[in-house]
């Protein structure tokens, strides 16, 4: 470049930011009302360290609700936030409100045990959960937020001859579906998890279904990452805003009544897990689901001893080790319906007693804390992603004990359904399948907590 050209370039760069220049987008003024794109990076961390962290902004905004939105989503858990994110990312719909009666991620999103897998038997289930698992692989990059995805592998133990036959069948089905799994013998099981007792008299380990790319993610980070991305797109996340009624005119939803006033909507998405039946009743239809308590616990932290996730369906228990060293333990659902989010020592004792036979070392650990959640179960143990009898109302529920693993895939499919009126991933999971007898029976894969 000549000296005259260099001088001209420098003079152009010295113009005020508001001046009309041809340069990098960062030098142009931001249009009024457009969302701010904030990126986390090593440079940003170093910069804020020098500023004594005074420049960080709130991860997401919590504004007062507007009078009307194109889309209102009830439920600011993982599935609701993922739906909002993909509505904006894939379909350009950003005039969206996500309403939450409590705090963001305070429902099942913050109460699960963070397991991610896709080794389901039926084709529709495998397609949906594998889509979700593949989205988890790049979710941190998509959200510019570390969700701490750890593809450590999930091993489902076969402790009866019936389970051996079932898991061999699932491995063959997964091969046809494009899901990477394999059936492994007891020796390989011991190599994968040395602390396991494979020769127990009551529950010997005869093999297992191994999915190497399955794993875990930090559930809070998933919710926070989606919330931050939605907020950056200009969407409103409205916490402490309980829905008290649904206004309908001519068979369509026109607004939702909340504790913070009435909010008009063009479309309504109900994504409230265990409370789906109550919201559906407000909207004027019924759901074939039941709500059941589910419990989990963690032990005191110990040194790393288990780097995979192990599920033992025979004893309705599963276990993994968190980054902090805690043994994360869960079991099956309670034997009664309810909305109780507290645990019970009887259920905890049953779960731990069975797992101790397979993992004797945990008998010496003390329980650190325990909690409960509310899961929504369908008769075939498969979710509902569907239109409803109310014209512009959509429902996302029935995930049972496997909701967290499906978070990004559920949001992807539900956003497509709400935006376009149809979705290939969601099509098999419509409400009409219960009337037509087209069940997607995943009772073996999804009937226990995982």
C-alpha cells in the first residue's frame, strides 16, 4: 500500500463511530433496538480480570412483560428455553416470551441427574434422542456457554437373561438406526468400571449395553446457556410469573392470565413437565399423563473412582460421579401419583440397598443431600410433542424420567412444529396416537429413572 493510501485509511478509521464509513461491522453503529451479541472468550476473561470484573452484564434480562407476543412459552426449564432458542435461531421468530412461575431452571431441569444417551429401541425414539445427543456435542459452541458436556459413556447392566436378550436386540436395532452402541460381556464391563462387583449372588453382571458417546452435562449450565442466548436475541424471560388462566376466543388462545397481568399471544406453547395436566385443563383439553414423584441423592465427595455412567434397571438404580467427586445416585419413580418434590427415606434406602450389592464400596459413604422432582408419564412412556384441540396451542410433555437428555432435540422439534405446523421428528409423538393406538412403547427403556 502507498503512503497516501495508508494515510487515507488511518483518517477514515479516526472518524466518529456514528459516521458513515466502510469498515468492519464493529465500527458501524448498532441499530436501535437490536440485540447485543455478547461473547465469552479467554480475551474477555482477561479483560474483566483487569477491570476487577466490573464489566460483566446480567446473563439474561428479566423485563416486565409486554402486552402481546407472537409466541408465549409457559415453562422456563430446559425444554421451554430450548424451544425459544431454536425458534429464533432456525425460524427467525424473536418476539417471544418465556414465562416461569418460579425461578429459571427451578423445576426438573435443576433436579435431574444429568444423564445423556440415545440407545432407545423404537425408531422414532432413537431418532429424537440421537438428534438431541448430537446437538449436545456442539451445544457449548452454539450457545457460547460451557454446558460441561462430558461424553464419558453410559453402560446399562444386563443382570438377568431377559436383559441380555433385550440389550442384544437393542444393539442390533441401534446399528440399523445409526446409533453407536454395542453389547459387551462381563470382562469388558469390569474393565470399564473396576469398582463394580460382577459376581454378586443375587444380581450378577452378565453383560451390558455400552454407548461410548453418551455421557453427562451440567443441567444448570444448559438452562443458563439457553436463557442467555434467548435474551441476546431480544426475547423476554419473565420469572415469578404464574399462569392463572388461558383466554380463548373462537377455539383459539388469545392471551394468558398471569400474576403479572394478561399477556396476549399469537401462539401458546405449554412446556411445564409435571404440571402439564393443570395447564391443559386451563386451555380446555385433557392429557393422557400422570404426575409421579421422582427422587435422587448425592454422597459426600470422594476421589475419582468412576468415569462412566452405570444404569442397573433390574434394581431400578443408576450412578455416576460428578466433577466435584460426589456419587450421583437415582432410582425408580415412587409408586403413587402426586406433586411432592421432597424425598422419602424408605425409597432412598431401597435404591441404595440394591446398588450396594453391585458397588460394595458405596456402603461406606454418607449421604450429602437428596431431593425430589415431578415427572409426567404417558402410558407408552414416550413424550408428547403435538398440536392440541385448541387451534394455536401446542403441548410438549410426557418425557417421564428422561427429559434432560432430550432437551436440545425436544426444543428443535417443538420449535419446528410451532413455526411450521409440522415436524418430522415430532410427527410420531402426536396426541392422536393414543386415540389411534399407534403407541411408541419404550416402557423398558424409559420406565425407570435415568
